């Protein structure tokens, strides 16, 4: 009888193959344990009456769901227990959370529950994260890392029980929760590659906002959308999950023409560190790419603040390159 390889066994062999320490393994064990508990609370949330709003707003000015709070506390708890993280940047806290400033080796950026407006409808949400490493040469100044400096990024799709992980210069792999609540990778599973085949491409964006985008983006959509299947779940984690399998592009353009000027987002709405960088890093390792409203590679944006926002165009290289030409046209 052949059994699927567990996530931890996969990572153990990966670390040994590259002659690396087990400290990264300890961190990822904490992360997957947190994901399992978030999965449990999500699946039982209706029975525990924790699927509503808290009545407060977070640092982003968004309504906080009870599950947002629960998920955030779960992640912070297991990050603390790991003793591997210097500080964590989370969507739910104004400032970075200092965890193990003296002995930690990693910086952790995360959104504990991406797409939490879907919670009350029991639809898919995501626990998105990215990991950067402490300087090995010279003193560490604790600066916010740009995406190209990440060592790993991942998305747990909840409650679907699917975990997508990208490892720097290694590839992207997908794990599934089995009946024993163990993340496993199916036998003979191959690394994920974003299809660069127009026959399978999907286009994903909030169509209700199309008239608020720049004229360049509106023109591109008008000339291209009929060539693709249209899919939009309203959660980056879920929409990007589909894109990895089918190819195409997820877009969250800057909002510049809203009839209510106070709702314009000229720099974009997605958070750079724990949303856009996660998708961009995974896309890069899967053979795709990601850019912002100016055509700059997402992974090369130097973060200035923990909750910095950006527009995002991510997906198949050919398609992203095409919209880049429109965005940068004079």
C-alpha cells in the first residue's frame, strides 16, 4: 500500500536536500497547526455563533468579523510558540507585533482571513502568509522586506482544506487535508505551473467597479474580456487559487473615477506585504508574474509602511505583459 507524503515529510526532505536547518521547519509546523485550528473554528462557527461582525473596524477601516479576531489570535499564538519569528505584520494590528526579537530568525507577514466578508455566507476564505529571513551577514535592522526577498509564501484555502506553498527558487506545491487532518501531497504530484494557454485562461476582477478604473484599463477590458471565461469570488485567495490551475489574470486596478471621490484608491486597495506579495511570489515560482498600476513588478516594490496598498495584475506572463503595454502606453 502506498501512502501520500505528508507536508512535514515533504519539508524535511526539502531542508535536508538543500542542507538547511530545521528552524524553518519549526516555523511552518506552527503555521500549518494554526491553519488547522482556523479551519476547525470556521467549520463549527455557525454552531458557536462566531460568524458575525464584532462591531469594530480594523486598521484598514473595515468591519472586523469575529472570525477575523479568532484567526488572528490563533496565528499569533502559534507563532509565539515557535520562537522563530522576530516580528509579525498582520492585517488586524496597526503595528508589527514583536514576538522573539532576540532569538528569532524570520519576519512573518499575514492576512489571517482574506475575504472575510464571505464568512457569513460560509464561502471560501484564505489564510495568506509570506516569510522573509533575518540577515545572515551583518547586523539586522528589521526593515520591511520587499517581495523578491521572501523565502516562502502560501495560501490556506478554508474550509476547502487546500494549502498552496511556494518556496524560493524551488516551485509551487499543493497539499490537501486528509481524513486524519494531515496535509498531504498526492503521490506523483508535480509542481504547479500557471498555464500559458489562452484556451484555459480566466479573467477575474470586480466588474461592478469597471467604470471606476482608469481609461487605459477600461479600454483594455472592453477589447479583451470577451476572449476569456469570467470568474470572480470576491476573495483574492479563492480567485488566485483558480488562476493557478487554469491560467489567466486576476486584476484589482486602482480606483480613480469613482462618483464619490472619497472612495477613490489611486494607489490600489490590496495590501502589499500580505496580499499582493503573496500572490506575486507564488505566481513567480509558478512561471507567472505580477505588476502594479504603473507596470512595476510587485516583488520589486520597496515597502514603506506595514499596511501599504497597491493595485495588482497577476497571472500568466503573456497576459500580464499585454496589459502592461496598455498601462505604460503614453
